[in-house]
């Protein structure tokens, strides 16, 4: 015992590495000892070293979870630990917590094997402890044990399945068994303890137990509901005014205690979410909501200054739950009081935020609470989202009050951070912008319910901030005060656009109904934004270095919103609007072509024009648009210095505008591209010609992407004849890293946008072109040649484009061929598998480490194996071997989707081999068995791995049934004798769970699901037994 105590002290002290390793060795030897169970009991009861006690508890837990331990042995351990927990009052808290947790885990492990009578007896004993006299060790231990037990039984996770060596199904069955019989009794005790005011020592644990009990009925993680459909049997205990009153009384008593009060608030939040058949009628339901609502009013109106942040945020969450619960009933009785209190709480938060907005630091905490309240507002205002039901005066008044305060706070906040001082991670910026825009969308919905006042407010802010910018003394981006003015103007433009044009991305955007009565103000707002855009492009034209791209991005984005929503509403301004758009595109492309976000917004603005046919006609009549078209599409156009990728994006936007009105206008440009590219494939290559080739390929890709149902007939004759030239381009420039992926990109873009519209004959021609293109790429990019390319990023880009092309080609097999008379679907498979034959050797282990590339590859392989398993198993043996090796990599991937795809593919290949044995794959699939066994037994496998492995191993064992014994001996060869014997015995038992060998008849197929389920259960038992033995051994 002394040696273990010293080792525990040395391990905890964190001295030298050598000392820690020596201590770890002693502790490991202690666990491996045949007397480890008895020694752990002795150590727990006699040692005065807390770390030694803790080690004894964890050892008892691990030993008692082993498969070979009987139910009665486990019960003896539970009895000993429970007696020790109630009789020993000197244990440190971390030891006592581990002890309680271990008892709960062991009770759960026995639960399904206990008889109903024994289960009832166990729960009765624990509840008796919990309901014993207050301030006694037994009372506190009983409550803590109930908390640990309910927490353990509530759900399953990868951590729990690994720790207990039991499948998810075991944990689910335990949960269902307790929910059926026992959970109500635990709830009854918790309610009794709360109603009779537990002792301060037990208070927190009683309320934590109540939280766990209520969270039992939380909706699945993929559900959007926040309400709790509680078991109707809970009604006599939960739906009682005295119970709710007791909780509020406890909160009043312990309100100043931060931790306790937070736990009680969590109970109130969950109680506010209770719904379903637990209520006899809607009136009963409303009465229950009213109890909680009235009880919370005092807290709403009198927040505790010392704990205001946490308390107010929790009250916002409580309010949201109450509103969600009320909205499911749509009872008018509570509508006005709820609106009044949500408005009051919103204003309280915003006024508090205004007071703190001038302080240094990040986002004020009040905005977190407001996020929750805006969700509540969305529910309260949902009935008035259409003109059918006008909002009542209370909603209108609240809208004006809350929106005004919100804009004041936001305009203060945008000045607190200076985006020009430091560059943040782009992904973080995008996430922040997305979150802000979501919140603004909810506030805008509220603002539209009082459009006259709130639009007038937006107009005054827009005019005021624009004038502030015009009259600023420096107008320099180096001046912080000027940057703050730009930040405020950016925000006002963003919010204005969301309010008056919320849903602008649909095919036919509609004007919000609430705008119809205030179109005069809307027209002024549209005019104000477009005037600012005109001023901005004029300033950029004069001195681009003095202007902020940040503001231009927002002006262009809002102009897009306004165009698609209001272009047809204000026809008198249509010509000026189109002229402004063309001028904007010209100025920004000329002066800010290196600003990617600005150019992207220019492209999106032009892409929006075809949604309004009148705008297309005006564009075609515009001399500036014609100049812009020639400058972008002509090989030697005035804007040829623009980066080729952005030029391609502009090409797509321009073509979408041109095709509906004058498709013939494109032919000369496309012919010029073809002629120039043809010449460059026949002449010597230079750096200048490489740049020109890249530009032409990007233009072609933009043309290909522009195709859609209404323009395909005009675009297809221009694009399809290019494929032979693409092939020659790839052959000529095979050694130019920047051109190769562009050729593949052109093919990808055309196939993705046009393949679904092609006739059968043309589709077959396209498949032939793609087959030759893929073959050319693979020949000129063999493994040997690619190994000379040191840049992994270039290899990644090439392979990603190639896999994307194959995926698009496969999609055609799903889309049509209903009228196939020429075995065209077979041609699709042949082309795709021809490509797969050539791609597999190029997919190196290093390339498979790229997540994006790996997902693309394994998604494609999984689909092909699922649809064409017979073709996969008939691949060239060496290619099949490489494919299978890549699946081994996929099984060990960190991405769970890739792991699942890999196991599915292996299982399907084995099932295909079982149905139609082929000589080529004989023996190859057996290599997966030791790999999977290694993962299951010696590695920490997640539940998704174990489930996938079960399905794969079932078919693998059936295929390799004659060779299993030799495979098992080879797998166990390096193990010591005891482990080898245990492993061989366990594998033998697992093999016995397979169905008897028989032909794959209809009858056997009908029983396949039953056999697989039985095998899966046995495999979990195998993993639990063998992995547990390995860990102890």
C-alpha cells in the first residue's frame, strides 16, 4: 500500500519525467495484479492519501465493468462502495465525486440484467437515503447518487460507450427502462424535497437533479424545438402551483448566491418549456404559463445589481421559453402582457447597453440577451407577418421604441472597434457578419410592423450620417473619427436594405407588404442609397486610394437588394438606375480590380439584372454597357489587365444579360477566343502566352457557367465545340501548373451547368470528350511525373478538379436516360470507371490527408461501389489493391463521414463478392479484417467506427469464412499467450454468431437484417470483453 501511495503522490506532484514514468509503472502494475480488486478495497478503506483513494475507486470501476464480472459480483462492489460513501465523512470532494459516479455507473451496467423487483428495490434504497433527515451524510449521498444516476442514464455518447464497453443500443435500452419504471418516482422525490425546502447543503444538488430530470425530454439535437414534451405521468408532481411557488420562494431566499441562483433559474427556464399532453386542456396550459410568468415579473422589474448580467440573460431565456410555449397555443389572453414585458426587458437591456457603450472593450453583454429576446419577438410578431392581420397598437408602439433604442446602441457599438487598425481572420469576420445580419433580420421584421415611424427614422439617420461624412473636416482614412463615420454609414445602409428588401434572393422578390403604405418614404431611401453609390464611384474615380472599399461593398450589396425588389416599382428611375450600375461596374473594375469583395459584389449586382427583364433591355441600349462588354469579352479588350478569374466572373454576369436579348452578339467574341487559343496551342509558349491562355480559359468557364434552362439553346452551340481544343490545350500546356487545373475547371463548369440539358447524342459525345480529356491528364501526370512536383497545393487542385468532373459525370446517370435505347447508361459507367482507373494511381497517401479532397474522393468511391459494385471488384487487380488501400486510409480518417463512407464501401464490396465471387478480388478483402480488429481492440474507436465496422465485418467474415482461422492466427501471432488465447476464443464466439453457410437465396436475404443485428450485438460484446481484457492486462 505504501508503494502505491508514494506512486500516487509522485504522479500528482509532477516532478521529473522519469519519476512520473516510474510512478505510472507502479500504478499500472497495481491494476494488473490478480488481487487488484481486494487491494483496491483495502487501499480505499485504509489509506489517508487522497490520490491513492481516487486511484482505488477508478480501479474498482474499471475492474467491475469487465464482461467476465457477474451481476452478483458487481452488486457486492456497489454495496461496499455505497456503505463507504455513507459512513466516511472525511473524503476529499474529488474522491467522493468519483465514488458516487462509480456507484451510478455500476448500477447502470447491471440495470438491464436486474429483475423489475430488484430495480425497484435499488431505487427505493437510494430514495430512502435521499429523503432521510437533513444534514446527515446519508441524505446528501442519496441526493448526489440520484443526480449521478439520472445523469448517467439520460443519454449515450462516444465517451460513455468506450468507458463501459457497451453499444449505444445498451444505453438507449437503459434509458427506456428507467423512463418506463422509476423516473417518475425520482421526480416525485425531487418535487417533495423542493416543496419542503432542502437544507442549504443539499439545495444545489436537488435543483441540479431537477434540471437533469427535465432535460430528459429535450428534443433531439437536429430539432428546432426548445419545448419539452414531458411524460403525462409527471402531472401530479410538476403541474402544481405550490411547486412553482416553492421554487420562486427558494430563488428569493438564495438570490444573492451566484451558483445556487443560476441553478434555480435553469429549473425555471426548463419549467417554462414544459408542453404536451401533461396538460388537460389549453386553459390548464395557459394557467401553468401564467404561474411562471407572474412569478418572474418581480425578477424582470427588479434585477439584482450584484448579479445583473447573469440574471438578466437567464430571464431573457425564460421569457423566450414562455413566449415559445404561448405561441404553440396562440391564446390571446397573454398576448398583451407578454408583449409589454418583452418590450420592457428589451428596453432595459438596450438602455443599459447605451450606458456601457462608451467603455473600452468588446461587445457589451446586453446584446447576448437581446439576441434571445429577438427570437421571442419573432414569435410574438409572426401572426402579423402578412397583411391579413394588422399589428395591434401595443406591437406598433413596442416596435418604434425598441428599434430606436437598438439603432442607437448599434451606432455606438460600430465605433468601438476599428477594423482598419488590425486585420482579423477572414473566417471570423464572415461569422461575425453573418451573426450580425441574422440579428438585424429579426430587428428589421420588428421594424416593419411600424413602417411609417421606423422608415422615417432610417431616412433621418441615412441623411444625417451622409451629411456628417460630406462635411467632415479631414475625410481621411487615417482619421479615426472619419472611419467611425464610415462605419456608421455602412451600418445604416445595411439595416435600411434589410428593412425594405428582406427577401431579395428568390426568383421573384416581392415588396414587403408593410412597405406598400409608405412607398414615398421607401422611394426616398432608395434614392438616398443610390445617391451615395453615385458619390462613392465618383470619389473612387478621382482618388481611389482615399476611399474605403468597405463602404463600397455595402453600397453595392444594398443596391442589389433594392434593384431586384423595387426596380419595377419605380419605373421612372429605371434608366438612371441601370446607368448607375453600368458606371459602377466600369469604375470599380478600372480602379479597384484588385479588391476581391468589391468585384464580387459588382458581379452579384450584374447577375441580379436578368431578374428584371426591363433592366436587360436598358442595358443593351447603354453605350457604357456595350463598352464594358467589349472590354471584358474581347481578347485584347480595355480591361485585359484584370485578373483572369475576376474577368471570368464578369463574363458569366455579362453573358446572362446578353443572351435573353441579343445572343448573336456573343459569337464574334467566342470565335476570337477560339482562334487565339488555337494559335497559342500551335506556337511556342511564353510567359505572356500563358497569361493569355489563362484569361481565355476563365472567359470560357464563365460562358459555360452562364447556361441555364432559358439560355441553354443559345449557349450550347458556342461551348460544346470547344472540347477538342481543350484537349489540345491540355496536351500543349501540360507542364504549366496554372493552366492544367483551369482546363479541368472549364470541363467541370460546362458539365455541371449543361449536361442535364443535352440531348442523348450530344451527351454521349461529351462523355467521349471527357474520357479523352481525363486520359490525357492522367498520361501526362503519371505518379512518376507528379512526384517531381514539390507543391502539394498544385497536386491537390488538379486532383480535386478531376474528381469533381467525375462526380458531375456520374450525376447524369441519375438525372435522365429514361428514353435510353443505346445502352447509354452503360457508357456513363464505362467513362466514369475509365476515369477512376486512371485517378486511383494518382491518389497518394499525402493527397488523402487533404479533408476537402478526401471527402470528394470517398464520396465518389462510395457512390460507385454502391451503384456498380460488380464493376469495382472487376477492376485491374493492382488498381483494386490501391483502391482498397485508400479505403484503409479512409477508415482511420478523422472525418466521420469519410470513415462511414469507407466502411460502407468495404461492406458493399464484400457483399458483392459474396453474391458473385470473382477471382480478381479473392483474398484481397481479407486484408481488412486485421485492420478493423486492430482499430476495435487496441484503439479508442468512436461509436461511428464500431457501428460501421460491424456492418463491414459481417460481410467480410462471410466472404472469408474458410480463411478466418488463418487470418485470426496471423493477427494474434505477436501477442502473449494469455491474450492470444482470449482473442482466439472471443473470435471463435464471434464467428459462431454468423448464419450457417448457404446459397444466397431469397429466404436467406430475407433474414439478412436479423443476422446482421445479431452479429452487431455480438461484436459489441466481443469489443467490450477483449478491449477490457487488454486494458487490464
